[in-house]
């Protein structure tokens, strides 16, 4: 499922739960590490995004616990 995403699509929908598709809300922003964590409103899954060299946010991990 994840491999089918295009770059454009990812930019538009950077905040969608990979599990249930619900909109994500910002949980934590870590500018020092170029990282942000979003949380699903419905199933409470944490999504960790990191910024790549081009400045795009990429999903690095999704987990039920935010092990920062
Ligand atoms: Zn969800």
C-alpha cells in the first residue's frame, strides 16, 4: 500500500492515518531533528515523519506508542 504513493500525493495528504485513513493531528514538532509526530484522531496511531534532503516530509514509522 505504501509503495503506491506518489510524491505529489504524499505532499497533499501528509496527514492521513496509514491504518484507518483518518486525518492526523500534529502531536509533536522537533525542528532540531527535522522530525514531527502526528497522531490519528480515531485509532491513536502515532506517525513519525522525518524531513529528507529535499525538504519533503516522509513517513518513517507508525506505531501505537510514541517511543521518542
Ligand atoms: Zn487511524
